[in-house]
């Protein structure tokens, strides 16, 4: 499978390394151009390109950019493709976003507003990337860590769950994309190591935060 990754920070690089190890082809990109990623090609074994080139390249795409950068995504080239949303909202970095502060939407639904013709699945956002690279365990290990996934497209979810498994993690399907708030930043499951049963319990018991200022 060809995976196009838009964003070459910690998230993009970690997913790229593991995907290549699992036998996939990867193109990494960022907003500054492929010349700034020159060293990653021999280091990781990935292709490098512009965000537009990565969008065209990928059978599936990973969006791993700051929330402030989603308005710069190549919408036309992404249209119709399955998208993995690994974006988190950090007000101290991204500024205040009223819809997110007021809990009227989730980060993934907010992204979907910029990519109305794409199939978005929320994944890879609730684990530190250093842990993603080192915590993977074989299937069936009782200590295997689980990671959450949410989305409306069943086929994209299946692909994400297969990637989780290839990287050494179990998956907990949280349901529709609108349920992604359950593992956004600040929730009890966010970046906490849990087994499948533990994560399922915490996700089911999650309480949506009150709107900011209330």
C-alpha cells in the first residue's frame, strides 16, 4: 500500500518508519518543500515530496500537521481518498478555536469541514510517538497496548486497524467520527498505556468536557 503523509514532524516520521518496516511505500511531505526533508529519504527509506505530491501518491493519507495548517491542505488532490487524522488541538500553539472550545464539534469533524469529500478516520493521535515506535507487541500478548479509532467509513477503519496490528497494537473501535472526542487531548485515555479491555472501559466511561467558560 502507498501511504502519503502530510506533515513530517514526530508523528509523520514515526508512522513512516513503522509503515516502511511493515512493507508499505511511504512519501513524507511538509509545507516547506521536499528539499527540507532531504536527509529523511536515506535515513527512513521513504520518498519525499510536496503535500500535493504526497496526496496524489497515497492510496491512503495521514494528516499530521498543526491544526493551524489544515487550511493549506491540497483539498482537490485529497478528495475521495481515505484519510487518517492524527491532528490534535493545542490552544497554546493553535490559538483558540471557538467550535472546539464550545464542544460543538470534534477535531476530526473540524478537519472534515476543510476536506468535505474525503473519508476521515481519527487515529494515531492518542499515543506519544516515542511510545508508538517502542511499545508494539505481538498479537495475543496479554500486555499488548490498545489504541482507539473512530470514523464513519468502514473500509478506512479496516485499513487503520490493520496498520495498528502491523505496528504491534490492538484497536478499540469507538464508533462514528463524532465520537472522537472520547480520545482527544485531555481525555483520560489520551496518551495513557492501556490494554484493550482497559481502554474500552475508559472510553465508554468518558464524559464530554463542559464548553469553555461555562
